[in-house]
């Protein structure tokens, strides 16, 4: 060919084979992620046939990570992030410690050095950004309490890995210095840690003081130009530019920079439009991420080291998840929140590969450890959608309240005619309209800040988990006339509808949904009316058009 087509060949092979394998996975009723990973193995260097450029694939995958974190930031606010800091910070730190300790024990059992085993354990402790966000977004959980805790937890893990990537070279000397050992003194390590902390604080300060004023102004200016193409270009330039600048200037990860850029733009009225404009690219590059992971995998490791592979997967899927589950429960959150966070973290990804590569380059960790990390990543990513499906089924099937959760001195049930579940973005608008008319309203909310807002609006508030029958009865559901379910998560809404219908067969139940599948599920479980935003928007617009015509 007259010129180099490596990039084009990598993109075409990655997306083309991923489409074929993803379609096959869909046909077999398994997660498309399995197809994307298999596509990566097929175009990777360890199988015959066409071999795509692994380095280019990993860089393309990084763009997917940036766009995904930018999209999550658009739906987040600084208030949301700070609201979960009391569980996300200590929870993530303790979970990293537990997973690292388990990895150290496995590494020592395999005969590695303590330092190599520690890096191996650290690589097993951090979840994949792409896998976690795709799982949450597919189930409309990003804006729920569970989703906020999981994303906050992820950000703390991200910061911890940034610190580790800076400190490891200082601890073990320059690359290739096999006998370096602890290449830096205690004072040198403290200095390196201090520099990292200063850079992170500087980045956050820059984003909150400077970027918070400049970026929204730029986006509003472009929006007023009337050019959709220019607006889309501006959104992508901001997402990628801030992520790249954060990595180059402040030495933080691309993902963290993109998240803060999205969070700042999320406070503007253009956030929804920005999210829609980046959605197609986010999906395409997320697929390339899974393909790139598959390209790194050598299937021979499954045959040559079956027991170490099983032990590695057990640490990722069970050890780390059980630790997360126990920590979330210890902080007083309900069982369903703990299950969601635990399942979300039951996999590893991009930071694990970076740590593994650095450990091998520093000649501290053996090549065998990197192979186990890659095998653990592939298998845990394959298992993760299955675990999410099982979790959703458990939530839907779990009709009985948990033992020991009912209060002996529970207050008498409320008597409001209307009960509203969830006081988030949708619920607060509903509550404001009902309370504004002076009508009685009982709100069930499990977040204290939102519960306080509902109380301030004039509603009677029950703080608790609405999927529990005891909480629904406490809200007076057996005497109520109408139940409004405003939470965005379909699995919980389905469980609530079923229990509410059993408590009060005459109750009028109105629920919220995000897809045709959720609508069908809620109606099947007993909802009288299901509102889907897209349908309601289309209906109102058509109605306005007809009125204007008349």
C-alpha cells in the first residue's frame, strides 16, 4: 500500500470482528461483552490470522475511558460526590487493603518476592472504569444512591492508583534496575507523595476555580452559534482536552480529568445535550476497550497455570466483593446497595494492566504475574454481567423483609392519600407540585439529604428502603389511594410494585421507566400507569402542535 494503514486496519478489524462476535453473543442470549473480548483474542497476537496493533488499540481504548467518565461526570454534581465521601473514601481504602493482602498471600505462595506480590495484589484491587460504568448505565443506576457510591468508590481507587504509579518507580529505582530494591529513601518517598498530593489538589482547585467559569461560558457561546456540528466538536474538545491536560500538567489520570470536566458542564443547562452528542462515540470506543483487553490475553495460561488463575479470579470476584459488601453494610447502608457496589467492583481492568506493566518493567514482578492479571481481568469481565443479572433477579424475587430490620417501636403508619417513593430530580418536582397545592404527601427516601429536602417542602417523610414491606406499611400504603414511584432503577421499582399491590389491591400505582422492557415488566407486576420520558415528550409535543394548528 502507498502509505501506512495500521490505525485504519486496527479500527476496522476491532469494530468489524467485535460486531460479528457481539451479534453472535446477542443471538445466544449472553452479554455482548463476551463477544467483544473474544473478538480481541481473535485479532490479537496469540491467535493465527490478522494481528491488530495492540499499542494503538490500547490508546483508542483510553479514548473510550475518557468519554465514559466524561458522560458520568455530566450526570454528577459536586454535591453528589461529596454526599458519598464518608463511605467511598474509607470503604475504597479498606477494600484496596483487603484485596492487596489477598494478592500478597497468593504471590508469596507462588514463590514471588514480597514487593512483586504487593504490586500484584494492588493490581487486583482496582475495578475497571469501563466495565463498572457500562453495567450501571445499562441498568439506569448511575443516578441512584448505589450508583453514586460505586462511582465515588471508583474515583478514590483512581486516585490511589495515581499515587501508586508515581511512588513505585521512586521505591524500586529506574526501569531495568533489577537490584534496586527500595531505590528511594523515606524522605524521597514522602517528597514524591507530597508532590502527587499537591498536583491533585492543584488540579481540583484549577477545575473548581478557573474551569468552572470558562468551560460553561465556552459551551454556551457555541450553543448560541446555532451550529450542531460546532457544538459536538466543542464537547469532544473539552472532554479530551481537559483529560489530556490533566494528565500532562497535573499527572492525574485521563479518567479523572474527564470526570471533572463532565461534572462542571453537568451544572449547566446544556448537560443533557452534551451527553447525547457524545453517546455514539462513547459506545464505539468502549467496544474498542474490550477488544484491546482481549488482544492482551494468551489462552495458553489457562492450560499451563489453571490453579493460580482460579485463585486470582477468586480474589477478584469473591475476596474483593465480599470485603466491599461487608464495608457498605458496616456503614449502615441497605443490603441492595451493598450488593450493587460489591458486584460493580467484582472485576479489574485498565489500571491493573498499567500496574502490571510497570511492575514487570521495574523487574520487581515476574511475567507470570502479568499473565495471571490479564487472565483474571478477562474472566472477571466475562462473569460480571452474569453477576449483575443474578443480583437483579434476587432483588426482584426478594419479597420478604430482611430479618432483624423491623423496629420494635415503629411509629404508627401515616395516613396520606398519596405516597411518593424517591425524592431525586424527578421526585422533587412531583413533591413540589403536590405540596404546593396543600395536599398531603408521604415520601419514602433512603438518603438523608433528600429526605430533609422533602421534609422542608412540607411532606411527611419515612427514611428507609422502599423495597421492604415494613417500610411501605409504615408509610400507610394499605390506606393510601395513589403510589408514585419516581426512582430510576427498574429492578427495585418492580419489587416495590409487587409488594405494594399485595398490600393494597385497590391502590393506583404510577411508575417511572426508561425502556420498553421496563414498561412491560412494571405492568406485568401490577402498575396501573407507567411513564416513559421519551413517550411523554413525544406526546406533549404532538399535542402542542395540534393545539397550535387548531
